[in-house]
């Protein structure tokens, strides 16, 4: 299944691994921040509603 | 025809982005998976570049989005400066982390590709240099948002910074045409029109990857802007609470 990458396997692997890691980090950052802010706003609004 | 300005209303934006977000995210994942899997597993080696040609499916879409994200921030910043719509300023703020990541991916994959092809990780070539400056502008833009407490002042100053940085965003796109020197080739897809066609076997997965990166940018932009709108509301409520 794995394609034959020849003498440049390390370069191709590094490019794909770095891109995957950076995109995963970016998506995680956006999702974690979204959840944190949403939770804090919900708490604040429910506190003010009381 | 309904005016586009109604989306400047945070409530309307939250409502519309709420139902758009899942669809755009799924489409982005499908396009990226198709483009990258097709490109990595089912394309052959280039006769000159060997298997490094497979880096094109990451490098070109990331570079494209690095420039386009800044241009989107430019439009949003102009809307803020002219019409004072808060959603546009917050959209520009939300686009910056995505743009800086895309720029970093383009720089890293470019260096990794350049080493075996050019014999060097880096050269002070016009396109590479303008891309590095664009990366520094992204960092400066994010830092400026963090450094200023008043959100309207932060939006004003970052908008001005964005206008200045746009010179480098455009330069990184057209540097090869302006100077006609350096190691970097012209735009990959316009090379097609200049008589050295990229084979269809590479072009099709590349189109999928480019569409996927663009959709990923839109999905993260929508999600990020929603978060910024909530953060802005929270800040307003806390200020009101403090003032009694």
C-alpha cells in the first residue's frame, strides 16, 4: 500500500508529518478555545440570570 | 436581494454560521482526504523531482491560503475601518491563526522540498523572502491584538497593520513576476498556461487539496469568529458588571 518514495522518503515523510501536526494543532486550538469561551459565557449568563 | 450587511449583525452571523459550519467542515475533510490520499498514494514520481513532487499537494494549497487569508483580513479590516462592523474586525482576528499556520506549512514544506531540489533549505529569493516577511506580519498582527486591551482600538491598529502587510501578501504572490529571478518557479498552475503543463494526474488531486484547504480555512474562520463574538459579549458583560 505504501508508495515507493525512493531516496526522498525522509523529505516527503517530513513534509506530510509536519503539515499533519500543524493542522491538527490548529484545529485543536480553535476547538479548545471555542469550548472554553462558550463555557465561560454560559456560566456568566446563568450567574447574571439568577 | 437581501443585503450582505445583515451578516454584520452578530445574532444573524451566529445563526447562519451555526448551520453552515458542519457542512463546510465535512466537505473540507472530504476534499483534503481525497486530494492528499490521491496525491500521496496514487500518483507516480516525477522524472526530475522524483517522489518530492508529492509535496506539491501540501505546499501549493498552504501557500495559496496563506496569501488569501491575509487578503480576506484586508477586506474585513477595510470594512471595519469604513463601516465599523464589529463582526468584520472579529473575523479578521479569527483568520490570523489560520493564516499564520498556513504560512508556516508553506515555509516548512518549501524548505523540505527545496533541500533535495535546489541543494539548500533556504535562499534569499524574492518569493521566499516576501513569504517570511508575511509570516512575521502575521505574528505581529496576532501580538498586536493581544497587546491592546480596548477591542476597538485593537481593531483600528491591527487594521492599519493589515493594510501595510498586504503589500507583502501581494508581493509574495507576484514576486517571481516582478523580479524574474531567484530559485522559486512561477505559480504552479499558471505554469500550465506557459507551455510546461502539469500532468493531469497531478493537477486533479491538487485541485481537490486546494479546495479542501480553502474549505478548511472557511470552517476555521467561521468557528473562530463565533468564538470571538462570544468572547466580545463576555467582555461587555463583565465590564457592565464591574460598573455596577
